[in-house]
């Protein structure tokens, strides 16, 4: 066992550095999104907007720098032939849920920061924010499951 395996365990040492870094950053983003949700529930809207914006930016970096590339290179070429394999099925569900949550979440953050045209603006944030939070958490859960299936299981 090498030094890294002794510290983090053999499964994590097998995982590509990008996958492990992505997992850590996405989990940090999930914590930040949850803190932001609690700030909104407490009526602290400026702090809520700041925390959600930071979390969405962290998430966007990981999605754009790692996840899309990994899916396009390693999963998409094997669809539909390997969808009967757990790792490909979980990766595909993760990609679909994550893509919807990502687009909706980025739109909500852009809207909250007044960076979308008035014609696309919505007045009632709650349904959009709740849907985007739920999709983000589901995407995070499926991402953790994918990491476990691919590198631990």
C-alpha cells in the first residue's frame, strides 16, 4: 500500500485526482447551498444570495472543468450499449439530473443577481429555488453513488 492509500484508503487512491477533487468540491457546494437555504429561511437575503452565488460558481467550475468532459469521453460513447451496467446507468442518471439542476440553478443565481433580461425574469423565486436545490441535492447524491460504484465498490 502506498502512502496515499494509507491516508485515504485504497479506493480513493485508485480514483483519478480530478474525480476525488470534484467530489470534495461538490460536497462543499452542497454544504454551502444548505447554509444559504437556512440564511433565506432566517430572512437574511443578502447573505443568502452571496452564499448561493459562491456555491453555484464552485459547482459550475467542477461541472465545466471535469464532469462534462468525463461524461463525453467515457460514458456517452457507451450509451445505450452499457446502460445495463450499474456505473453507466448511475452516470447517465447523474448527468441528466445534474444537467437540469445546473441549468436551473445557474439561471436562478443569474436572476437573483439581476443578470438576465427582464423578459426572462420571474417574480416568485421560491418554486424555482426549491426545485433547483432539490435537483442539486439529488445530483449530489447520485454523484456520491457514482463515485462509490466506480471507485469504492
